[in-house]
C-alpha cells in the first residue's frame, strides 16, 4: 500500500467510526428488507447486469497547441467531459488524485505536462455512449466527439474499435457513430420518456473520471427542465450521480430501457451534487432517425419571432390566463406570412398540440417534418382562428429566438411634442430617422426620452424605439397615441399593450400601466 493511499484510508476511517457510533445510539435496528429498500429497488442490480455490456466508453484524440510557459492557463473543458476531481487545498485526497490524474496521465507537472516549451501534441478525452443496433450504431453526446480527429469505442471487456461519425446535432448535443464489429453487439432499446414520472427510479451507467462501467442510481427529480443551453431545452433532471465522463451515457428506467442521454450537470466543484440532466429519449430518437437517413437534422421552420405571454399581456388582451406564444414579428420570406399569421396573434395550438408557453413552440415546430401542411390555431383579438401553414426548413443560419431588445438609450430630443406614460414622444421626421438610424419601413411614433422614475424605464424601452401599435391598432402620430390611451382609460383598462419596433424594425410587445 502506498503512503498516499494509506493516508486516504486513515483519513477515511476515523470519521466513519465516529459516525457509526452515533448511528448505533440513535437509529433503530433495520431489517434486511428495509435496508435493501433504503438503497433502492433490488431490480437495479438486475438491470445493470443486463445492459452494462451495451454501454461503452468513447475515447477521442486530437492535436492541440500546448502551453509555451510554465504556469500557463489550463484548457477549459466542457462540463460532462473527463477531468480529474477538484479538491480543496489540504484535503487528504489531494496527494492521491494529483498523482493519479496528473503525474500518471500526462497532466501538469507529469510526463508530457506543462513546465517547458513543447511542440503541439495529441491529447485525449473520454466520455460515454451506448449501442442501439447490433450492427454497430453508437449514440453519444456531440460535445464528447466535437473536433476529435480520431474516435474509438471501448467496450466493457476492454476491446476497442475505431468509430466513424455518421452525423451530429449540436442543438440537442447528440451524435451518432458507426463501428464495424466482428460479431453482433449487445444493444439496448429506447423507452418512452413521456411516460417517465417524478420520483421514478433511474440508473445511470458511464465512464466518470475514466472509471468505466460505473453504475449509479437515483430518481427523476423533474421533467421539461430549461437550463438555457439551447433553443430546444427539455431535460430530464435526476439526482443519480453523474460526473465528468458520464456525458453521452444512458439513463435507464427499471425496465432496462434508455429514457435519456446524460448530458450536463450543475456543479460548483466539477463533481456530482445531485443535479444532472439528460436529453429525453423522445428527442434523441427523432434526432437519431434523421442522422441515420440524412446524416444531418432537418427541422421545420415557421418564420416568426415570438415572445412570452405574460400576465400583463394576457390581461391587456382580455385573456383569462397567460398561454401560448405571442407573435412579435413575421418573416416576409417565411411560411407564416402567406398563411395569414400576423404580429399580435397568439399561437395556442400547432398541428394538434397545445402550446402552453412560448418555449413549447420552437421545439414542436422543429420536430415537425419539413414541407408538412399543418393547422395552426391563433388567438386574434380574443377570437380563435385556424390557419394552414406549409412548413419550411430551418437552416443552420436560422435561429429560433425571442424578439430582440436594445439596451442603449439616447438623450432626449428637442422635437418632443407629447409626454405620456413616462415617455417623451415625437412624430417621425427625417431628422429623427437619421439621428436614431430608423429604417424607412418603420412607421409610428418615436420615443425620444424616458422618465427613469416611471414604469416605462423598467420595460427596457429606449430612445429610438418606435411605437407602432397601441392595443393592436396602428398609430401614426402622437395625437393618435394620446387618444388611444385616453380611450383605454375610459374603458376601465389598467394596462396598455404596445407594439414596439427597434430602429432595425424588429418588433416586440410591451405592456405599460395606465394608472
């Protein structure tokens, strides 16, 4: 036993004995059955034994530039990729892990580590994956194989096969690999992630910290998580231990079916704190089908800019509750334009599926086949209308995003002719167009100043923005604006809904209090 390992065990035993003494004094005796239940269902072992040969390690290598001076900055790694644990200074584990992860594996200070000027060298990283077809199709994360020059699939028995990239999808972080085995492989099947319940037991198998074939178990903590990592976030959250190197590995249910692909963790230390995220199998299956057929993912495109329907917006439109996706702008060359969809419409149903909130729409549209004619239900001035749209294709250059907002304010303009709702307003003139660089296509009333103590200042309105509509009716002058606001007050309305354009003509809806 080395001195470093002995140090770990010594530090580990003392607190453990103290903890056991307390447990004996406080806790009642547990039966064997109860103890097993405390660790989770016994079926976990059966599932792990059945599927573990289908779970693989993904080894990649690439040529990288190395540091040219001692103490240079370390290359940052994406969460989920393989990296040694981060330990506090003075930890009893520090010496051991420094020796194992750095000196023995070519890290800083070890063989091939930093400390001298060196030519570019090859570096490797490890992740996880799983076989979905006995002929050799393997699923992993895109970030595991991104920029890799060589990819190898390593099996539980230690055998290794070189892999070719079939296709990848950065938006969902899924990649598909092809290997050529000498005999059929053990493969696993996908389950239905839509049927996953909160609190359901799940099993993660992968390659954390290069420790291949590691099994951990936990429960489903949440569904439909949006962690702001992409336009189609819809993650399963679990407290099963997921660490660096688990990326691309499967998340199983107790039937041995893959219900997710482990992709990301939230961790201040780099290790598991019980908050991990997996791409749902329903999303993965759709991506994999397209990668197999087209070597790429082809997504539907509606051609609209959207924003969330807030409670204020819902109230201003006379809706009982906030729901759907509010259309802030329509692309002149997009499919929505000829279908008759307009800014101010609220999409509440798309191809028979309810749109409960804004982020539902991009995901559902993207999953719909390109060229399909779909029925879209919109709310327009309180009434439902049905439109038929033939979907286009979302190219890589296209991005599904909410209406943009400018943040730079300009000083007050001397030509202000009206003050209302905390805004200084002016009719559009050639001088104002030139000053604020407002496009000729933008029509309405220009905001030239904002009272910083008013509610308008909290709505991120800026000098140079143009109010195009009030309560879904177009305005052309400051008098139009004032008359419309006065009418809303007379009708007992508490909120005014404004359609606002930035100088480039991008639209968004803003609500202002009339009180």
